[in-house]
C-alpha cells in the first residue's frame, strides 16, 4: 500500500493564494496562513470601499457644483430646489461635468432654473 498525500493539490492551492497576495509585505506575502487571512481582510476592505466610493464621488460633485454656483452668485440648495421645481432632470454628476467642461451651457441651465 502506498500512502496517498494531498501534496500536489495543496501546493497548487497555496501557489494560487500566494500569487493573489502579490505586493503584500513581510509574512503576508509568503506564509500561507497569513496570506489567507490577509486576502480575506483585503476582500472585506474592498467590499466596504466600493460602497464608500459612491458617497465620495457624490460629495465631490456637490463640492464642484457649489463652487460653480458661488461664482455665479447662487447657492447649491436653492439651485437644486429650483431644478426640481422646473422639472429639469439632470443629476449632480452631469451638472458637475457640464460646469467644468461647458461653462456657457451651465450658465444657460442656471438661468433657466433661477427664472
């Protein structure tokens, strides 16, 4: 009888995990147990960060809009309220991009909203 080990499969599995931990430091890049824990933690962080990213971008768009509106003597809250009342369906991302790339078009939108 020959004793059956799981050596080859285990090596392949470990190799796959260690390859995924490329760029990690100290034992987290080459000690299998630490690598596994590090990858789990990395996954948790990236899961949370994918949700935080949405908040961060929305706040960036609002900051850009606020700056653009202050140049024109307006306020963010009154502008957004005016857009809703006039039924202008542009979201903050689009408005922010327009204010940066096409200031004249943004002026027209601002005028239309504040009539």
